[in-house]
C-alpha cells in the first residue's frame, strides 16, 4: 500500500528550522512509518492542529490522512508542538 506524502508550507518551514541531524532523523522516521502509517500513529486528543502524530525522538510529526495521502501539517519539538 503506497502512500503519497504532502508537506504543508508550515511543515516545510518547521523542518527548515531544524538542525541537520534532526532533519535526517525525521526523514528516516517518516520513510519507515509509511510502510504501515496507522500502526505507529497516535490519535491526538485535540484535533486543533491535526488528527494524528508520529514520534521521532524528541520531535513530533503531526499529520492528517486523506485516503492514500498523508498530509504532514507540523513538525516540532515535543515541548512546543502542541502550543
């Protein structure tokens, strides 16, 4: 089952602010989670910023699923992403 990944402008900006090591870790996590995205996804209590999240170390990847498309909404440190 192949999923298409779309990054929002704010997610691309969030990733651009990260250091090189964090970018590499997040990219690897997204690629590994795409094999079975809902297995690793946690449903967010408040869907204000998105429906689901993945964990990548101390960073969180907030996303929505629309059929075969995963829309990455925000990427950030766990302390700041939900504010």
